[in-house]
């Protein structure tokens, strides 16, 4: 029994499918959509699979004789197809290549053509339900196509309103909505030549994106090659942004709204309505559902819990995050587009700069003790788009964390605002620049986007300062070399932000070189590049994801302890800093320090400085075993003598050290949370992640995250393509 029952209250049809109730429960470890199941070809890229239990079919049975003269029924004629996006069981739409997505769209198109050739079909509806929140337990990526013998009510409502609008304004309603959104701008999520994605003014879901064709196109088969490519790109970016929004697989319903087929009910509909995709994601935050409950279902009175101008901003930031993992060139283009979105068009093109994160291979808490360190720049960065203004105002916006815009008046005094701490970094830079005679003659509009996780101990703040200082210097024609930029930025952090950091971070961020570590003497700022040739091994950062508090005060406390130990030693020894000593001399003078804690602090500094020399030599000789040994010794020293590790870092250390293909591991950065750095055999990376995650999770209850490091360049100006 499968039939359509007429609903006289709503003037539409309910599809009643008795056979769906008898659907067998699938075995847990079996998937009919995977090659080898016997249900699909052994190899395929995309595939149309006939629904095993269709509610609509071309051979529908007779309706149950339970109706009446009043209660009408109709045969459930039509079609229900499953569209398999890939043979890969666990992939998802945005992980598919553009080429692959184009094939998927071609399949939708060919299905649309074939289904619409049947004159009894009145509406064709491709859709996808994704995620357990919408009742999908089968992870294999797939959507469906229903071909109905009637036009569904929601579509009819849209068509009726579009028709009325056309009568009054002689324009397609979807074209008009596109135009409104385009003019307003702030709800646009993504746009290419052929498609525009936005959170419409009226949308009832906080993240309810509409993706609409820009040209007045009624049906999928009308898309030309270029439009197919651009739809593929837009789908990839939108679904990728969804998954980046809360760093979790994002559930949604994706619904293709096209014009009706074979219907005489809506004469002229081709003119007043057009193809677009509506997404309904049932989340209002990371783990809170947006229910379609009584008001929505019972009265069709939607309640959106969030102003979509805000959620659009979140989605645009998620989009940049997605692009950063997919395609850096697109990322750069989009950052500049965001800039123009915020600040408007102008004759003068914005310029784009970037400064990377850094990792320290070895030499921890050494820079403020005058010794050697061995950091490297990473290949994820903070970006800054910047354009001069006519007045003396600087406007700063950040795409990641901070919704507020900062205004700085160059005529006024630079002041701290305790409510907007992040602004201290650029303000500090402005202050040191002007203290050093670099005065700005005009203001700037500035937009930041950072790929660098904050609080992970990879120097997001140094990157922030350095990109700002370097960009300002470049645009204003100040001749400041990168080394000096680093020194000025350290000063900004020490004097304005109030953190007494050493020079290592700013130096690495400014001076980094692709494929190289920087062996830096922090007393003299002499340095050399050391190639990081790890052959079959990779550098892996593992983030404890511990929330760090009070780190600045702990940091300043250690600095104070080192100064005290030095002062006590200087009573008898002629030294400028702790790193002027070797460990033997220090041991011989333990009595001068006269305090076990201070002595241990000094011992860490002195032995760590020695380890840096051994490590750099080992690197040059390709002796990774030796490098690994001193890394481990460094961690022990930071744990026992310097006491800056803590349970999370120590657990990560223990887990990594116990892993056979991990040759060396240690905490990196200031400590008290943040990351470890490990050298792991490249082919074992996945297993390493799995094992470390399991151990770390069970001992700390936290989830670690991993970054495979690629060593990149320091601060630089970036080219970008205008779209
Ligand atoms: C922080 C500081 C650096 C350095 C490290 C520890 O990252 O900013 O100057 O002292 O800690 O090595």
C-alpha cells in the first residue's frame, strides 16, 4: 500500500507509504552504498540508486479502500531515487574535488531531464538530509530526488507569491531577493560569477543559507558548463563553511527549488520564479537544536532566535577558515572581498600582508636569558588587508573572534581599553612606531583574519604585531628592516601590552624562511638558518586545548626568578646573563644562588642553552635520534626544573614518547598549556594521532588537536586575485 491522500485543510497531498514501515533494520557494519555490497557497481564516482522502499513509484498499487467521497486519494505515482555522491563511505560534500562535484551536478541534471520527460511528473525535487539531527544515521554521502505527480504546497506558496509580485513589479521574485541581498551585502556568505549565497533577511533558521542562481535560470538542465563549475564551487564552500562553523559535522536539509515541470497550473512561471537551493540547518549553536516546534509546525509562524546579520558574519568567518584549509589563493581573494564588504569600494586597492605562527624546536625560556633558540615560522598566518583613508582615523576589524570595530584617532593619545584587550597589540605597535619617529600621515582601514589558533602557544600575538607593523611600514614607505620590526614589536608587547616576552617570537615571525629553522643568538641577534631536513619524518604540533589562564603572570614570575638568580650570581661572577654560563660553572656556583628553586630555574636555562647547540648540530648532521634525545631532555627540564608544563603537556609528552615512531617530543612555547612539538614518522602520522588522542583523552578528559607543520616564510606582502 502506498498512496496519496488529499488534505482538504491545506489543499495538498500526503504521501502515505505503508511499505516504509516494513523497512528492515540494516546490519550495523554493512552499507548498501559501498562497493562490494552487491547493490552498487564495484567502482563508481557518483551513482543513481533506486530507492528500495519508494514512497512514489511508476507502478503504484491501488489506494486502500479507506477513503470516501469526501476523502480523496490518488495513486502514489512518481519516483524516489537515491543519489550517491561518492563510493567513499565517510567523505562529505565539501571533501569532494570540484571535478567530482561537477559530475554530481551532471548526474542531477541528467536525472532531472529524464524524470521531466514523464508528463505525469509535475515537480522534481532533489534534496539531502544530513546528520543524525535530521534522522540520518547512514553516513555514506547521499542525497535523494523525489519526482512528484503534484506541485508540493511550499513550492506552490512560493509560486503564488512570485506570481503576485510579478504582476505588480514585472520582475522575478528570486531575482529581486538576490538584488536586495546584494545591495545590503552584510548577509552575503559567498558569491561567484553565477551563484550567490546569503542568509536572507527573513530566513527562519539561524544558519538558513539560500544559494541562488544569479541569472534567471529555472532548471538545473539550463546550467551551462561554467555555471555547473560555479555551482560545484559554491556547494563546496557553503558545506565546508558549515563544518568549520562549530568544528563539527554540521547537519542540514538541502532543498532544490526549481520551477514546476509539465504543469499548466502556473502560466508564465518561467518568468517570475527561479532556481535556488534552500538550506535548513537545525542548529542554533554548536550543540543546541533549532526545533521546528509548535509555532513553526502548527502555525507556520517561524521564530528565528538570531539576527541573521550576526550569524552571517559567523558563517563568513567559517568560510575563510574553510578556504584556509582548501585553497590559499581563494582565501586571499575572499579576505579582500570581506574587506571591501566592510569598508566599501574605492579607487585605491587594499593591500594584503601576512605573518605566520611560529614553533620553537628547542631553546625554551632562553630568549630573555641571552641564549640560543631554534624556532621556525609555520605555514599558517594572520592576514591583514589594509587601505589608506583620507582622515587620521584607523579602523580595525577582526574576522575571527571580535565583533566590535576599533577606532583609533591618530590625533589623540593611545589609550588602553580594558574591555577591548586585543586592540592593545596594534595600539602598542603604533606607539613604538611613533616613539621611534615613524609618524603616520593618514589613517587606514584594516581587516584581520587569522588562521593561527589563539592560546595554543604558537605566537598568534607576535604575528598580529608583526603583520601590523610591517604592513604600516610598507605602505608608508618607512625603511625598517624585518629585524628591526621584530625588535619594535617586542618593545610594543613589553611596554604597551605589558608582557615581558623575549625576542624569539617576533624574530621568528618576521624572519622565518621556508624549510629552515632559525638559530638565533638572543643576546646579539646574530642568526643563521638551519635547514630542517627531516626526510621520512614530520613535525607535529599537538594542542592540549587546555584553557590557559594567568599565563602572563606565571611568565613574568619565571622571568623575575631568572633575574634574581642572575643578580645573585653576578655578585661574584662577571656575566651579563644566565646563558653566559655552562652547566659545570653553574653547578660549581650553586651556593651563590642559595635557593633551591632559583637554582633549578637557572639550571634549566643553562642546560637548555647547551641543548640548543647539540640540537642544531644534530640537525645539520641529519642525526634525528640525537635531536630527539635532547628534545626529550628539554621537556624533562621544563617539567622538573622550570615547572612550566602541567598535567596536560606532561600527558601529551608521555603519550608521544611512548609511541614507537615518535623520535622526539617536548612542550613548545611558554608552557602552562599550549602545544607539544613531536617528530613522527610520516607514514605513522594517522596512527600516532589515534594513539595519542586515546591516551590523552582518557587521562585528561580533553580532546587534543594536531597540526602537521610545514615550515614557511616570515612576514610578507601577499598578492591576490581580484574576483
Ligand atoms: C613565549 C615568549 C617568548 C619565549 C617563550 C618561551 O612564547 O613570548 O619570548 O620566552 O615564551 O621560550
